[in-house]
C-alpha cells in the first residue's frame, strides 16, 4: 500500500505551499544520491519525496488527492503524476529546488555524478469522451495518437558545447560571492547530443511522425475534467532521451435519463394519477442495466426512493453512491367528459382532500436531506 504523501513529507493537510516546498527540500537533501552513494533505501525515499512533492505542489493535483487519495492517479502507466518517478524526471522537474546544496549542477543522479542529463520529450494531450455507463464500470479505451519518434537511421554525436551534459555552467559574482548556476544548453536543447546524419524524411531534430494505438485503462469513478497520464506515450526527444507523457482529459457525456451528482445519480420517474393511487411496478434505467421497482398505492408526488449502491463507484474503492428515484405524478392536461365528471364528483370527497402526515417531508426538507 502506498504511503500517504503528507506523511512522506512530514506535513499536515493545512500546510502552505511554502511549507510543502521547504519540507520537500529537507527530505530531498537528506536522501540525495550524492549524500548516500549506493544506498538503495535512501534512493527510494528520495523518489518517494519527489513523487509526493509533484502532487502536493500542484493545486489541482493536491485537491484531487485530498478528495480521492492515490486512486485519483491510478491507471495505465501511472496516471496524473502518482507514478513511481525516475531520477531524470526528478532532476528535470525539481532541480532548482536544491539551489546550491550540491554545487548548483544536476546531471544524471546529481551534480557530482558527472553523468549526462537526459532530455524529456514533450507531452501529448488528448480528450476522451466517456458515457456514464463507462464511467460507472471502468473501461479500456484504444486511441490513435501521432507521436514524434526518432527516425530509423538517425545518428547523433556528443554536443561540443556542453560535452554531452545538456547543461552549461555560468559563474557570476554577487555580494555573497561567486555563484554557479546551470542552464540548458542552447545548442542541443538539453539533450546533450546533436545530429550527425539523418534520413530525408526526418525533421531538423531527426524526428518523424508515427501513428500509434495506445490502450488506456480508465478506472471507474472518474469525473469530468480529470486528467490522467500515460507515461512514456508522448513525443520522443533527440538522442538518449526520455519520451514525454500522454495526458488524457476526461469528458463526461450527458446521459439521456440519469443525472450525476458526485457519486449519486438522480432519475425522474413520471407516473399517472391512476398509477399513484393504485400502486404500480415500474422498470427504470441504471448504469448497470434496468431494474424493476414497486411503488406502493397512494404514493405521493415528490417522494424520493433511494436505491443503495446503484450510483457511481468511488475512486477510493469505498463502495458506490446511490440512485435517487424522484417520483413525479403527472396530471393530465385534458380530460374527457367522463373523466371530468369523475373528478367533479370527487372534488369534495374526504379521500381526495390532501392530508399530509407529519412524516411527509416538505420539498425543502427533502432537498436538505439530499445534501446533508
């Protein structure tokens, strides 16, 4: 079971962005590979801290994590950032956090390792439309994407400007002394390599566009606007690089009969005056097929029937929401002569005069109960 991100960094949920950043810097320096050479346990803690910071430093990801936990980022290839990060990801994203703690240079596993920095390709973004049934049950989608990949036969050589590091060091004099900073090499764009030869169909960076079918496992319970991530299915970058990621935005399609409210679903069931008076059995839609419910005789318009567990599953696997069936008694707009005579004869009948009981809740009380 994955550790809680707040616990990893040693902060609580109310911690400010600055406190989260300071906590991460402290952990990262403590478990940095340069301070713990060959220590696999320290390396794992270093990666854990970076993964926690990636989520908690982003307001949108943090909000999703607070609501759904790790399940908000589960799925194919590590969705939404909740994947196990590698060292290149960490130093490319958070290298500036360390400041001058390790000489201000980060290549490979740190500034003192001397290894080349691996560039990461750009991310691709797509939108996937899901029906309510697919959201309720989870689904595997196959999508076709156009990815930039290195052309067959392209050859690279070490960039002479940065000597394959992908970064160049700049020393400036300040009132605090000489400060050393690392910036991305402007010649190779951070890849550490430049093209020696390439086929005619490749672009200036040795890349070609290829169609690829990507399979995406989408967990049940996702919400409209949520972004999932499939690691390594974005664009390549030149040379010995890391592919970017495929960002999948979820778009929920409107259901013909069901309305979603979080994990609960609402269904408007219309019945006639006769059906309300006599009682009736009705078949209604759910996200798992149709079910039949029995309405007692004398059921009132506005009555809400709750079908437990017939809603949307929780992303946290804490069960499912409910299906709320709203009873609406349909009053006929036109009557035949015989029908009108029947109602006129019973207009003052005691049995037809409304007598709400104390147990019958008002509309506002029902709405209050729904949101409590």
